[in-house]
C-alpha cells in the first residue's frame, strides 16, 4: 500500500511540478520523474515537499524529524497507518472547535485599528450613505453618539427609518434622519441633494460608504455598469452636488470607502461599462480603484479650500455586502468568525472623519487607522484626471 502511494506516477499528479525526487533508501538507485518546464515549481517541491514528508514520517515512526533525512524509511510507515489515520480523523474533528476558540484572538489581531479620537460633534452635520446596515450603520451610530445631526442616506428608506429610531434610542440623539438615496439612479441622487440643501445650512462630514459587490452584469437606471455606477459615479455625483455646502462649512471632510481589492483593479476607459468583457469580481475591484483615484483628484482640486478627502479600506467585514454572490456568502459564513464586526470595520472611516490634524494627509488612503500603501494604478495622476473628466462627461457635469 505504502509503496503504491509513493509511486512517482501518483506523486506527479499531486506535486504538479513533476520535480526529480529520490525515493530509494540506496543513494545510488535514484528514481526520478521528468523535470518540470517550471524550475521554480521544481525548487519549491524539492525544498518544501520532501522535508514535509520526512517530518511527517519521522514523527509517525517516533524518530527525530529531520528535513535532511533520507526518505528510505517511508516504507516502514505502513504498519503505523491505522494510528496515523486515527490521529488525522481526530485532528479533523477538533480543528473546527480549535478555530472557534481561537477566532476572537485572530479577529482581534486582524482588527488592530481603533479610532481613539474624543472629538464631540454638537452642531455638526453628517451624511452617511448606505447607513441602514453594516459599517455605514455603525459609523452613523458613532457620529450620533458624539452629538452630530446625522442623515442616513439609504435606498430602502423604510429600513433606514427603523435604523434611525434604533440609533435615536441607543444614543439619545433625536437628530438622526433617514432620507431616500438610490445611487443607481441619478434622479434619486439629485432629489436627495436638493432636499438636503433646502433643509440644511451646513455639511461637515460626508461619508460615501454605500456599495455593491459581485453583482451579475446589470446596469443602473442611467445605463452605467452597476459597480461603476453605484460605487463610483453615484458618489461622484453626490459629492459634486454637495461640494459647495462642504466648502461653506469648512473645515469639512469627505471619506470614500474603498477596498484592498483595488490592487486588482484597472480603469479600462474603452470598457468602462463592461460591455466588451465583464467579470463580477473584477468589476468590483475596478470600482474600488476608481474610489481612490477620485479621492486623490478631489483632494488635489480642493487644496486650500478647507475641505479634505480620504479613502479607506474598512477591512474584511462580516456584512451583507456579498449578498449577490452565493459563493462569497458561503465563504463569508465559513470564515465569519475571523472577520471584523461592522463596528470594527467602521473604525477607519471614523478615524478619517474625526481625527484632529489629519489635514496634512489630505488625499491619502487609510487602513486600520493608518496610512496604507496603494497600487501603482491608484497613484497614477494622469489616470485620475482622465477618470474625473470622463465621469463629468457621463454625468453631464460641466468640466473646469
């Protein structure tokens, strides 16, 4: 059995590289496989697989494990296979329990960023998009707790009103208001902006938090690809319509929620609406890259105005953002113990909205309440300026 399991033809299937291995206890009688066309995989297999097998067999046989030991004693493992199988079964049974016990510590390790600002916000006005659930809800709750007048800009206004009442009860702040905002419809965005401008004299904090992820190919009411239309163009238009109010209320801030996924994003100007080729996962990445480019160009254009802009990666948060993908829902369910809670995911947005003295970092990207590295594409000023002009053209905004 053990010799059959260690037959080179079987190992070639398992060890994709097909690297040369010496399976003989006698140094002069090497059995080898054809060399892989990929030397890197050969090297990895030689340096990683063989030591692993040696450690495993040495441990099972009660010998001192050594990555340098010959593998001739592998055949001696066969009498011990029942015990090894039992150990393997026990490990598989206990692994979920051990992961469950370790989950809080792992989550804590992955959630190092905490907004420690003690700034209070009486008399301040904030707008948070997508505030009826997840990170947006927690962000709005904290702003309300600090005394701000908070607008929950939600597509589902009935759910938004329930959340508004919940936040009012929890914080004692009655100035939490729900308003309808559908970022997939520019008419709804303009209606929201008109109502807000008629109702409020100031706007100090705008948090563009709402978003969609992994949607099947579909278009907004205005014919934009859903990810680019909601995540980028919708917030681009909203920010434009509220920009004068932000300037009048300076110092004020704009926070755009992006993602680490922007590293996989590209701005394909010839296929911005996904009509030539489309992948739901990459479409999300492209829109998150657009968020960062928008933030950097907005910060450049607003320099000296008293309005500053920041983009943030909230972390991997246990929320309903993945509702459009059954695969991602399963993955989220399986590993949810390790993900940030919505409250933890809101910390970086709150950090950028509240921390004093952050103006010198205008235009930067943040993760875990620290400045974070962005991709080369996200640092491309030429692409940022072109995306700004293209966005204005698509939305009918006069270019300056």
